[in-house]
């Protein structure tokens, strides 16, 4: 996945052990391996804030996978918590999605350690991410699985201060002569402006356009963060700062001297300015379902039922007829995530199923 000398993941080590112990012709082992490969190329589409309660079943080789659209300036965190029958491993990994039209295969990003079952990834470009997990063979347990996407950086105005974003990236400036290369965050004069990340102050200066400005270089990232129109600069060039530390005060210096006090906040890459909004804009917390998993797993459709592959846009894979047998693997809001007896996977409304 990552070259000849790449370190093997826990999943790869387990797969090698299965093949060594049972042989390549063992149908159970092959089913487990094939399920992993199939799921990677056939994920279900979910939101970037996703939560499900699920169950692993005995002698079930199924692998689960989800695709998530993420944007530059975000950070994705994934966790799986085994809440019953502890003492076995689940293998979880993250991939950049492939493209069947362009014949592009998924690209491996990272894998979780089985002792923590958690992953984190900083999004440096807009992309589709696939998260896959699969339990060891012949083991049973309940779990909670969560995908959380948050802004990469801390908000640049102190959280105790009332503020609002009043001007966005791309807005006209100077009667349309130029475009706004950042966002304007309005707050009371002399409100604390804070470091959005751990890093080094790479510049402290005054110019006609931005007035009193500060540049911050976040640790281990190729971004330059720009603060402008400050009333005061409270740091020096070369100074190490930590996330949330006050580095200046809101003002209206430079060409903002006739406007309300605000912070012009920008982010620059080697290729120029990028929209900073998603880097700092909070995303609502993930909604955790309060519905419990059913004690029994085998259901049938109570009526003609849409099987969805996209829980956001409610896009169906197909229409299941009445009395189609399905197995429930997880609950998500008012949906069950199910598998049909012929291997089709997706989401169906809870109300559209009934116990056998």
C-alpha cells in the first residue's frame, strides 16, 4: 500500500496469519478478505458528523465502509468503542477514495492501532475519504462508531467575546477592483485576538492596507496565518505561541480606520490565499442516536422499502419488495443499517422493518 518497505498494519498482519494458519483455499478466510476488498470499493455515503450503534456477529465476515466528503482546513477524527464482549480486535483504516470512471484505486492514508481504535487526519485538500472497519473472525460484540469533522484551527477571537463574521472570502473590495482574501470578524475594540494553533510568530509589522498585522506559522503545517487591522500587537517576531494565547487586540487600523473594529483573518499557502472560513468555523456536534439496537437481528421488510446508499441525500440503491429478509447491523438516527440475504448493504427506515 505504501511501498515495498512500508510497515504492515494490524489488519495485514492478521490476514497473513489467517492465510498461514488456514490456507488460501479456506472459504471463511477468503470471504473475510473479499468482504474487506468489496467494502473499500462500495462504501455508503454519510455526513462528516456520523454516529452509529452496531453489533458484530459470530461467523460474520462483513466489513463496513463509509465515504465522507471533507474540505481543506478540516480535521477528521474517527473512533470505534467496543462496549460489550471486550477482548478482541477490530481493524480500522482510512483511504482516499478512488474513481471507477478514471480507474483510480483507493489510496491508503492511515490505520488505527487496535488498542485505541481511533484515527485522526488533517485535510489539506478537498477530497472524499473512506473509513473501513472489520472485526476478527468468529467474535461477537457491540460497538459505537463515530466520525467527527472539525475545523483545523482554533477560532481567532477569544471564545469569551461576542463576535460575528461579517464579510466573507471573495467579496468585492475597492469597487470590484479586487476580491477579499479572507474573512472579517467583527468584535468590540481591544477584544483579545488569539493564536489559532501552536506555532511561531513569523512577522509583526505595520502596512497601509492591513494596519498593524501579525503573521503566524502553525507548527508542522505549510500555512501562513494573517491577522490585520489590529489595535495592538502583543507578540514579537520569532516568538513561540500556543493555541488560544492572546497575540493582539481587535482594532481598525490601516484601511479599516473608517469601519467598525474587526479582525481581517487570512490564510496563505505557497500558491496564494485560500478561503479561511472552514479552517475556523465550528461544526455542530455529532448527533448520537438514543435508539437502542434490537435484541434480535433478523427482520423482514414490512412494505416496499427504499434501500439507501446515501443517508444524506436519501439516494436509494434499489427498492426492496415486501417480506424481504434482512439482518440489522447498526442503528443510525431513525434508520437501520442492514444487509440482505444476497449481500446488498444500505440504510432502511426503522419503521419499514418488522421482526420475523
